[in-house]
C-alpha cells in the first residue's frame, strides 16, 4: 500500500480492537457482578422477566415470614389453651369428688369450692393476659363481629371459625332450615289413672258468735280524811270550874266510837279513889273522890286507857264547894277515812281499737290537757304545782275524738280538786274492747281403715245436761254420736280425744281454728256425713319389669300392678339424667322422649317380664325403639352438616357452626361485619390468599353450652357444689369440649394451612429464584471463556494495530 492519507488497515485494526475491548469490558462486568443482565441493554426481555420474578420472590419472602408469624401466634394461643384445659380437667375432678356427699363433709366440699373459685379466676386471668406483641389473643378481641338479622334470636352458640369478608369487609349469612331436628319418642297407650285407696271422711263444725264491746278505763282520785276523836266532854261543875275529858287515840272510844257517849259524873267519900266505869253500854260513869281538887283527880285519872282528863281548878270536891254531879255527851268524833272521785272513760265505738293505755303526767306550769300520744295512749297532763279541778280533767278527756268521760263522786265530802298534795290518781287502761267476730273449730273425722264401708255414716252431736266429760259412741252402722254438756264450756281438744279414744274414727282439729271451747247453750254446731272412702283402682293391669335405654345410659324398672301413670312419670324422671329420657303424661298415654335431638338421640324400651294381657304387652309387645332426626338446612346455599340442632359448613369463604332453637324451622339471617384475625398467607393481597379466623373468649362467662356457663360454678351461683353438682358437671364437660374444639381447630389451621402453606411458599420461592437466576445471573464458565477470548483479541488487536500503523513508514523508503 502506497497511500498514506488513509490507513485502511489501521482503521480496520482499530475497529476490531474496539470490539474486543467492549467484549472484554462486558466479561469483566459480568464476572465482577455475577449478573448476566446488568442493564436493560444487556437483555431487555430478560430484564423484564427477571424483574417480575424478583418482585414475586420478594412477596413470597414476606408471605413466608407472615406464615411463620401466624404459626407463632397460634402456638402462643394453643399453649395458653392447654393451661385452660388442664384447669378445666382439675375442676371436673373436684366436681366429681364433691358429688360424693355421702363420704365428704361439708367442710371438704367447701374446700373443693374454694379450689374451683381459684381455678375460675386463673382461667379468666389467662383469657385476659395471653398476648402476642401486645395483642390479646383469648379475650374475645379476635372473635368475629356480627349484626343480627331475621330470627337471630333463634340461634345460639354461634361459632365463626373462618370467614372471607371480601373487599367490602362484611359477609351476609343466610340459614334456611328445611327440616327441624326431632327427638326420639316412644308412647305406651291406655294406662288408666290410678285411684288410690281412700278413707271415708266427715266433719264436725263448731261456731261461736262474739258480740262487739267498747273499751273502758278510769282515773280514780283519792283524798285522805284524818281521824277526829270525840271531844266536847267539858262539864262545868258549880262553884268549881271546868273538868275536861276526851276519848284517847287508840282507846275503846276512839273516833266515831265515842260519838254521843253519855258521861255521868258523881262523887264518893274521902278515902275511895276516883274511878271510871264504862261497863254500861252507851255511858261512862266518872266517880270523883271528895276532898281532892279537880286538878289532882285529873292527874289521878290520866293513866286511863280510854280517856284524857284535864282541869286547872284547885277547888276541892265536897258537898260545899262543888256540886259533885253532872252529865255530858261526847261529840265531834270521827274515824280516819278517804274520799274518792272517779273519771270514767269509754270508747265511743265498739272494737279492740279502743283498747289503749292511760297515762297521767304532772308538769310544772302545764295547762290541763288530754291527747293521744305517740304510743297511741291517752295522756292527761296537769300542772304539778297548781290546783286543777276534776271537771277540767274530765272535760279535757271528753274532748278527745272517739272517747267520752264522766265524773263520779263516791264519798262525802267529795274530791273536787287535784293539787301537788294530792296523791296521783290510779289510772286504769282502757280494756274490754271487742270486735265482732265468729270463732270456729272444724274437726275432721276419718275412718281408721280404707274402703267405702263408712260412706253414708252420720255424725250426731248431742248436748245433754250433766255430761261432765265428752263421750263418743259408734253404732253397728258406723254412725257416731258425740255427747257434751249443754251449758258448760267444753274444750274442743276433749271432744277430739273422745272420738279418738273410741277407735273407729280418727279426729283432728284444724290447725287454724279460733274456737278452743264449746258451750252448748250459746254456740252452734253442724255435721257432714262420711263419704269418699274407696279401694284402689286403675293403673297397670299386671306387674312389669322393663329396661329403658337412652343416649346417656339405661335403667331397669320393676313396677307393680295398679301403679298409675303419674307414678310412672315420676319414677322415670327421677333418673332422666342417667338415661337421657324424659317421661310425660298425655291423657292415658305414657310418652317417653329423648332429652336430646338428632340421630344420636334414642329411646329404647324393652319389656323384660310381664304377664300376657299386661298394659305394656298390649301397647308395645316386647318393646319399642325410636331415634331422632338431625336438622336439615342450607347456609348461604350450601348444604350444611346437621347434628341434632347444630349446623356447620366449612368452605373457602365460611367456616361456621350454629345451634338452632329446638324444634325451630324458621330461616335466620345475620351479617358478619368484621373482626377475626386476618393472616396474609400469599404473595398477592387478594382474598383467596388470605385467611381470617376467629378466636373467641375463653373467660368463664363465655365457656359452656346449653347447660349453662362456667362462671355458674362459682360460690353462690346456680351450679355451685352445694347447689347443683349435676349441672356443674354438665357445664364443665361442655366447657372442656369447647376448649378442646378451639385447640383442635387452631391446630388444624396451623398444621394444614400454615405449615403446608409455608412448605409451598418455600418451594415456589426456590423455583422462582432458580428461574430468576437462570435469566439474570452470569454463567461464570462462559464468561471466563469470553474474558480470555477478549483478552487475547485485545492483545492481538493491539499488536496488529501497531503493525498497521507502521505501513505508512514504508512509503518513506520510496522517498530516499
């Protein structure tokens, strides 16, 4: 080549070298990053595919962590539920032990009750404190929320385990019942009512009519009159002076005894002592000794027990100085006495209402008044220091509505005033008020033996003068004659004793009788002949032994002929908790019904022994058996599983269990409005990659079933150990079943949903990562070869370019 302006070989060498350098740079980049696609230019289609795979892998990674987190939450709840289950099992053991009342004391049962109370507290505590990252799990906060619709009250024990609420956050639930659940029923017809043997009965009725009466009381005022000795015994002796004498207190002529006594005075000769002679009735002779002064004679007679004498005259008693004779009578004598005045108080109306107390009160400065006090008594108030007339007191009492007062003076002089020197009056409460009344006594007479023999026998009540003790006599036809006195009070109990002592009939007075004695002259009597006696009739025609089997167990009954349908019902129902069969009466038919509903409910009656023609043999032969029927319904158009009155479905959108009211065939609607624990288990935020489960409360107020709630086992509640241990056992069994169901459901969700989802997610993510790697990651073997090739090409290209650049120098040789 001889041209130098354009070195074509050099240009070719430069291009190839540039291409080799680009290949070398690409190889180095891929080997350093490990990626085949480092920019969109590397592989646009591959970049799009790898980025999509990378997004999916990222989402799957979060789905895996979500699933692991959900599994941890379920494990936490299950652990707490395990403790609740242990506590419930302990409670059940305590209930069973406490039911052994024949061996346990009240103190031991009370100790068991305390343990149950503590267990209930522990269960409530677990329900409130079980949390995961601060969120409570077992307090009902994760349960579904519902809104009642049509006939919502017809369902109970609603348990929503899982629900897909969709984008609207709610789900309508419709329950359409096509056939209600049924109980098992067996009927035994034509069992006539049994009529028990009875005794003939009659009666004797005694009556007394009580007339009404008014209450009455009084205030009695008393004034003391002092005793006055007879005086005026003063004789004026001529030429002498006064010689005074008076009857002595305590003597024979004290007080009124000396009134009008004739006093004779005479003299005797000197040497004979003065004397007194009262031996003659109505007169006293006083003999004065001559020669003595009157004063000396008075002193000499002072020792007399009947009279006092006094004189100040110093004259002698003789024939010249004194006319020694005289006559006088004692006057002014009176015995000590009292004067009384009475205020009589009477209730205006008849009856016991007038029977009140009477209170007399003295108060300084008070105005005379009378009123009914707070105790319902009549209270009279007078001045303690002043003088009050009896008329003022009477008028005050008379002014009280419903009462009248009158004054009676029974002595002379009468008492007219009351003051502080007068003794307080004697107050007599108002008594004697009687309501009109009819007192009765009913004596029932019953034949001593069963049967109709005494039917029609009469009771004769005879009143005969002089009958000291009641008697009873029965004739050959069974007629009884009872005899009492005709005008003397006779105790009703003595009449009863006389009838019982005879022996043919038994007598008893009614407990509520108001008449305790009978008087033939004033009281009345009536009798009823005997009737109503008879022998036993009806009931079973023959003795029978039968076995009754229900869902919970069986019992064998041995019943005698003549037993009525009512007794059969009673006997069977005594053990209905053991058999699960309840007996009722429908006319003359005995109806045996299972306590529960559904296909598991059974009534199986087997006749073990009965003579031909017996009631059971005629009605059912060797026996009869019947089973119940489960409820049939659709929930949201899906055929539900029916068990007794319980319905359930488990679909991708709804997992729910419902108990329908027994015998109800009504449709029910309600709406799930939210709640539950929502777990995102897939890579896409769509409803079919989410799971929403409900975890209800396990507090004592929520655990239980149709028998009741767990809290009722607490002290003082309806199912406490000392109240109803049978109910307690049923409730705790239902609570155990409920907790076990929750644990099983959560365990199933964890094992079948979460764990399987976790495996699937991990496998999917591995596959996607492999796919993404195959698209985006560099193949080191290939890229290493590419690097080596590029390196060689760059080196050779550089050498070739050097040679190509030397070609123009060869032209210079032409110019030399």
